[in-house]
C-alpha cells in the first residue's frame, strides 16, 4: 500500500488553472505575455493589465493550484492558505529550543529541534528532522517524504523514525509545601520502604503542616526508555470550512515497528501504606511500573483545528492518541495535547511557540496538567 501511494504521489499530474474556456493547459499561465484575448484569465505577473482586469474573469482563479503559483516572493502569510506540500525548489528550516515547565522541574532541562522540508515538485516534498527534550533523554530522528493524493486537501506521508521516550520520575510532596517538608521517592520497582536500604517513604504525618496532604508530581528528573525503530504513516488532511478556520488531521496514523522495547512508558500501581504492625493506615502510595512496546504496529492518530484570525497570526490546537501495540485492554492510552501560536514576520520568516501537555490521560494519581513543556521556534524559507 505504501509503495503504491508513493508512486501515485510522485507521478500525480499537475493541474493548471484554466483560462476562459481554454482547456488546452498549454503552460502559458505563468508567461504573462499575452495581453489580448483571454489574458484576463492568466495570473498577473506585472507589466500587463491594470488592477481593473483582476476583477474581471481572472477573479475566478483558484488561490492555490498544483501548477505552482506560489513562489518564494508570493508565499502566503496565512498558514491555512499555504499548500500542504511546499512549492518546488523551496527549502523550509525550523529551529526550536524548549524546556520542561512542570511544577518541580521547571527549566531544569533543555531540548533543541531542527526540522526541514524541501519541495522536489509542487506536489511532492522530502521531510526530515531531529528533535530532543530533557537533555536528550527523549529524542526523535526521522526522514521521509510527503506527496499529494488530492492536491492541497489529502496527502500521503511516510518516514523512517528512530525515537526514544523519557518517563518522568515521580515523588510525593506535601501540599501546601512548607519549609522543612520532606519528599519521598516512592516510584522504583522495589519495595518503596527499602529504597537503597533506607526508608524514603513518607506519609502526610511527615509534613510540617498538620492539615497538609500528599500530592504526587514529576520531580524534574527523567528516565530513558528503550529506542524504537519504526515506519510512520500518515494521511495529512486539511479542510478549510472558512478562509480563517480549517480542520487538520491524519498527520500521523500508524507506526509499524521493527523492534520491541521493555520500557516504552510507565504506569503506576497503588500500594497501601502499612504501619509498624503491618496494618493498613488508609494512605496510598504508588509504585512506577514499566510498560513494554512489542513489535506490533502502534496507533498514533493526530487531529486538530487551525485558526487564522488575521493572515499574519496562526493558532493551531491539536491532540494525538497513542496506543502501543493497539492494546486497548491495558492502561496504554497516551493523549498529548499541543497549542501552537505562530506569527509571520514576512513571507520568508515565521516565529512562534508551542505549549504541550504531555499526557492528559495520565495514570493515577497524576493530574492531566502535571507534565508540561514549552518551546520557541523560528522558521525560514529560501
């Protein structure tokens, strides 16, 4: 299926905007040399008719065609108007830097990203990049292509992906936190009361404030998972309801794995706290358990909505649903959510930032907003 779709994307015929009743598609649309007859139906390259002609038959021209009407000088400011596959001969590079902003680990780590696209044809581009976070404990390196099936509406995307997840180490903290309060490392895969041969477990009785409760939060340190190699497949779709609103989905759908790992992500297991006599105290503590990811394909579905309130400002909110090995019977659901705000400084340069909640369906007792990440980026075309 992948090879067939690749062939179709590579050999898709270019569709040109037609003149008034002229179906010849003779390739003269970009010449601008014919000043009589059907000249009003051809893109205005300057030096020809005045602005009044643009309100005549030429007003029926589509804003985007697979004939490559967008050049570097006319590339749209509006994100929604930009073609799904970048114009032939144009390279786009994106450089970003990010950091963890969770409660206990804010600005304790850094990640640097570099991603690129190159238009081989107007309907076919090469893609690649390297992204990392948490001081390279989590990374993603990929290279592939994206080609148009239905130009500027439906694409096919495939890339080779080498990636590793990082899992936050969790600890118990007193809430509200006061000076002198301890915190407990309760998340190793051993008896939490005998970590490193010492007792590091705590209960609310250890808190200075007698009314304090225990909360479980990422402590700002991260554990490496296993490295996976996969082929990622997507069918990117963008459907604009209005010029300022569009649905975007299918950037990724499926990951076909080539290997398995013992530690892909982690869940937690509730453990009752016992007193010195071995009786339950009524308190609960949690132990972190690793979840493997086998060689079966994984679901990796993404969807979102894009807004362009003004051409220079783009706001995109999207979420992904990740299920390792398509195993819906286990606690395998991961749902990261991202908000991206991007401003076009010119037709060649954008800047913006992304704010992400890494999993809004975390295992107990974590909150959906506990694991947070932010990054800033600049994006240039040449």
